[in-house]
């Protein structure tokens, strides 16, 4: 009987791009919970503001597709991402000198309307954010996640 080879599978191009984009950010924190409405977004915003007030460069990424509330909490509700040249992703919104934000709410016409994206579409959008958004040089990236396995 031959031994089984348990090598890690080769990374996809998408995974390589995500790694390269996120490797530029020193610390990454994700706020998760199995249930909605328990304060994930509030925790994410408070941690982000706390770190930014201490002089750290902080990004906050809202991928809570079911209830994106970060824009309202940060006072950027109604702002839209400025699209760049074709094929280039926009830069996050500059909230304060040290705080940058990207939220699903900045991509839709009415953030109060429910977003009905299921499995593969949601994962694709989140991966796209992780690999293509060009954050400025950050010390921290705080990710506000959807509830449960969302």
C-alpha cells in the first residue's frame, strides 16, 4: 500500500489575488456571530473608531449583505463609490483621516431594500471585494460579516 500524499492543493488565481491584496494589511479582524441583530456592526464600528482615534489607519469592510448598517453608523449613508476607469475597482470612502469604509450599501440605489443574493452570488461579491478593492496602506482591516453562514 502506497502512502497518501496530503499536500495542500494549488491556490487558484483568485486566492492568490486575495492573498496579495490582504497581505499588504498588517492586521485583519472579522466580527462574526451565528445570529443576526446581536451587535456585530456596532462592535465593528466601535473597534474601527477606537483604533483610528489612536492613530492607526483602519479600513472597515461591510459584507453583511442581509443588513448593511455600517454606512448609517459611520455617517456616510447615501454616498456612492466613485467608479474609476473600466476594469478598476473604486477606492473605499474616506470617513476620517484614519478611517476608510466600503459597504454593500454604497453599491445599491436604496440600502433599505432587501438584497436577495443567494450562496454563489454572495460569495462572489465578497471575494471580489477581498481581491480587487485597493485599500490605502492600512494597519487594520475590520470585516463586518453576515450572520451565521449567511
